[in-house]
C-alpha cells in the first residue's frame, strides 16, 4: 500500500514539474524580448522638425509600437511566472 502511494506521488510530481518547466520557459521567452523592446523604444530617435509629417508619424508609430510590444510581452511574462514582473517593473521605471 505504501509503495502505491509513493508511486502515485512520484507520477504527480513529474507532471507538475513539467508544467513548471513550461512556465519558466514561457517567462524567459517573453521577459527578455520585453526588456529589449522597451530599450529599443527608449533609444528611438524622433526626427527633427525639418522632417516631413509622414516621417514624424512613422517614427512615432514605431516608438509606440515598441512600447505596446514591451507592455504586452511583460504582461504575458508576469502571468506565466512571477519573475516576469521584473520586466514589467523595468518597463514602468523608464
């Protein structure tokens, strides 16, 4: 009887360990690009006043697209694993 309980516990732990591994992978796969997208948005250069209206609009669209991507990826990372909150806090700090 004891052997059966231990065997079923081992199987349960293996299943949970697999889910935790997936959460960690998803957290890393979304946290790192979130930080990189935020850094790219922070370093984006907006064109000067001599640039055409279209160039300024496209530059602003690119900047806010990167910001939106950073926010979305950091939320996915935070929902996957609590360590992903680091990406959210670094995006908010800037």
